[in-house]
């Protein structure tokens, strides 16, 4: 039997599997068919997760009869780590790519002038590399690695000499900082990687700082720093989609169109969409990314967890052309953009603030979270809000969070529909909790 290969050929499969284990957990290999995952794939992906997360550190198993139920266990009072970041890092390379990367560095570094042609590098690699890779495949893989190293400014290519040369080493950016200042930077990074998204660059910086501090003999400081912050209920799974987020941001910043491989909600069918990147929306409470794109003068909201991959196209777009769409999105409550024929729907809500409260926190929250709303004061404890909605469904959760302090008024069709749905859902909730009155 060939040895197990932990490297990832298709990161999308591991991303989907990791999301299921992290969000739901406690599914056995017998349950895998519910997610269209083969048992062999379940075993392989679970084994990879154990390698990347660390054996018995985060990924544990519960027993239910003969079934083994894997789940990710986090202790928010123990450390500030996002256990899934190592899964994100695993997507960066295969065994061959990693080998070629480091061999290329060693070959160029061994040269007196730090230069070598593709042929020279390939010849030396062939002498030390024992694998079943065909010469043509090895050469094409090496050229891809050299191109990636160029993009990272690790090496440069001299066209006149047709050679690659190793760039000078990066200067020590922390050289002029005192140890106390470096510690302060490290503490700041620990905070922001858990409170700001996207955060992958922060995790890279964190690891770099840790290595730097270890060289300075500050191992005890690093171990104690994890107890400085307590982050409760942080949605860590968002980091699994950051590869897509960075690709989207790169396309938007360069005014390039994108191709998106997307699974539809109804029949889970994979379709390809050529579209213009407009905006990214992040749901802080649930840790979810949404990509707002323009396609044939229509704005679509694509949840990141239904996207397989994003490809940046050569075709450009004029950012001025999507400015009206950006203004339209700005008026929306969340990510739903109204259809051109339907438009926005008006609703009226009456809010009441507790009389014994010294600060009108209800009014402050409405002003902060409800953009473009018209607020009319009724009395010292009551105010009414007129608002234009693009989608009733995504608004109900926010409105329900006010409890009895919010009452839907108005005679418009949207107000009537919202009020009726809210009443029916409250009745259903009460019924589930045993209220039969």
C-alpha cells in the first residue's frame, strides 16, 4: 500500500469537509453520504485534518456505539489560536512544488553569483530528486515554481542573460525596535487577527514574530501572551474562504472581470458565471462572506460557501459603470438587491425604549445599523421609523432581536406582510417553548 500523502490536490474538497466538521461536527463516516462524500474521502480528509490541526489538540472524537464522531473542540480561555488557519496554509503547495521551491533556493544560493538558467537548475534537481515524475512534467512544474517565486520577489529573471538570480535577503525590519516594542507589536497582532477580517496576513505576521521572539529567548512570553485576550464565540470558519476573498479583492482592485464556479441553492448544480466584482459583505455574527457581483446589469449576491473557485480574467471593466450599482447596494439592508421592476418596499416600525433607561440605546442602535432611515420622534420613549426594504426575509432576524420594543405599523403591502410573518413566527416560537395560550 502506498504511503498516505497529506498534500492537497483539490483544496475545495478539504475546505468543504473542514467547514462541515467545524460547524456541525459529530458526523461519522456512515453519515458522509448525506453530504455526498464517499467513505474513503471522509477517512482521507479527516486524516489530513488531524495532521494539520495537531493530533488530539483540536480534533477529537466521541463514541456513539460503534460510530466515531469527530468534532473540533476549542477552549477560548486557553489560547487565541484559530485552529483552521493551518488548514488554510495547507493549500499552498504539493509535495513536488515544496521540494522544487527549496531545491531552487539551495541551488541559487550555492552559486557564487547567485545565478542559474532553467536548464542548470533542472539538471541539478534531476541529480538529487528521486521520483517518478516525467522530465516534461518536472520542467513544467519547475517553470511554474520559478514564476511564483518571481511574483513573490524571491528571484528575478535577467532576459539578456536568460538566467534567474536570487534577490538580496530582506532587511531585518525589527532591527531598530526594542524587545519591549516587539512584544507590544506581537500583542497587537494577537488582538487584530481575531477581531479583523481578512486576517491571513496577520497570522503570517504572528508566526514570523514568534520565530523572532524565540530567537531572542522569549519563549515564556509567547506562552503567556495567549492568556491576554479572551475571545468568546469567535467564528473561525471564515478563514477557509479567505483564498476566495483575496482573489476577489485582487480582481476588483485591478478592475478585472472574474469567472466564478458556483453551486446553485436549489439543485446544487455547478454553473460558471462571468461577472464584475462589485463588493464584499461580511456577516460578523455568523462569520460568512458574500460576494456581490454585476452580471448583465443585475446584481447577484453569491455566498462564499457555495463558490468552488474564482478565476481572474484578462478582460477589464470601467469602475465608473458600476458606481450606480454601488449606490444601490449602499441603500440595501444587507446583501439582497431589489429587482428592477419590484424596487424597494416601504415599511413603518414603532420602537419603544425602556422608561427607566438613562440612555436611549434602542434609538442609538437604529441610527447605527439602519442606513437611510427616516426617524420621527413620537414622545420621550417612542419613535417611529420609515424605511425602504429590498428583502423582508433578511430583515426579520434583525427586527426580532428588539423583542417587544419593536412593532410593525403602516398600511403598505410590505408592512402588512412583514407584520403577519412576524406574528406567525412568534406564535411558532412560543408553541415550541410550550406556550399553548
